[in-house]
C-alpha cells in the first residue's frame, strides 16, 4: 500500500476517534455533534444566514434547515428576518442556547486538553505539517480536482 493511502487511512481513523469522543461529550448535554457545531457557529457569528451556516458546516442547505428547525424547536435558536432582505433569515442563539453552548464548549475543551495532554508528538511541528496538507487539499478541491 502506498504512503498516501496509509496516510489517508490514518487520518480517517483519527477523524473517527475524534468524532466518537465528541459524540460522547455531547451526549451529556443532549446534543449531537452537528447540533453542537451549529450552535457554536451561530454563537460565533450572530445573525448568520442559513447559507453561510451550511457553508461553514460543509452541508447542504436542506440538511441545515432541518437541523436549525430542530434546535429552534428546542428553544436554543431564534430566526429573525434579515435587514434589507425580509425573505432571508438571520440566526441567533437564545439565552438558553448560549448557556447550553457555554457548558458544552467548556466540557469539550477540557476533554480535548485531556486527550492531547499525553501526546508524544511535537504539536507545533505537527500543526505546521497538517496545515500545509489542509491547504493543499483545499486547493485541489477549488480546482474541481479530480476528474472535473
């Protein structure tokens, strides 16, 4: 197996480990991982549109619309018409949504610090290398690569 295939498989397995850990943390707050990241993105971008949220979450607008409807029904998010374009909606966290996000984020950050505290790697070097890899992969996607 080529080095590129092995690297891809290791990165994929790391993603699954990270996602599984995130899921376990979020379960304590009755949140799925996508619901948590929707709240996080809305909290970091008050007034965000559904389209911008779908871009940030790498999901299509119909999935994000269903997700937002669900967290809105739970009283965590509110929609308000956008100024200047009343057909488009801006998303905001409710007080309850802010409180839940604050608690879940604190637990998530503590969990991340704990998981990586025992890492026997040079984190700054690894970050540099992974950032370069990420930029290269993004550039390939922007060029509609492969085969398009």
